[in-house]
C-alpha cells in the first residue's frame, strides 16, 4: 500500500504530504526521485537500501532524521516515510528519527510506532538501532566516545 501511496500524486495532494522519504530508492526498488515530485512541490529524500540484515542502514540515520526534523518544524508539513512493504527499512529510519530527535530509547521508539502500525525491522537493522541507542545514551550522559 505504501508503494502505491508514494506514487499516487493525487492522493499525496489530498493527504497534504509535503515531504517524502523513500527508503527503497533506486532502479532496483521504487524508482521515484525529486524529479517525479517536482510538479507537486513535494520535497524528496531517497535512501537506496536493500532490506538486508547485512546492509549498513545506520549511515543514513542522521541525514534522514535531519530531513524529517526539518520538515516537521514547518507548519502543516506532513512526511511520508516508505519502502516496499513499510515494515523494515522505513520503520528503522522512523525509529532512528525518534531516538535522535525525540530522545526516545530504542524500546520506547518501537513501542510508540507499534501503537500506530505493525513494524518488523530485520535483525541487522535492529542491531544498528541498538548501537545507536548505546551511542546516544553515552552522548547524553556526556561521555566521550572513541
């Protein structure tokens, strides 16, 4: 359903979506981009990522969280974060945003999102979120990291 939503410009306009994060960007996945949305004035952020436990999605955590945060600081902005099925890649990026900007722990972020939708990040992405949680905890306690 998310894939259809992300490519239905009329629906996006009806939903008043102003920003899109595509966690399945690229020709092998969902090949939209900023040009696809140019006539709709939707701002686009693409992450070319397979849903693989061995893929390092964490390199995209900060840039994607920054994009979401910037969007949400504007009045009446709405962000659609999607991937192919909407349960692993996109969920992981939303969880990272909640951890970085809303200061939630990984467990709190998962609980918050699961209150709205079913998510199932793959085991590799969960490990990366656990590592992010540890880094953020140390950072917030003022402990320097190597």
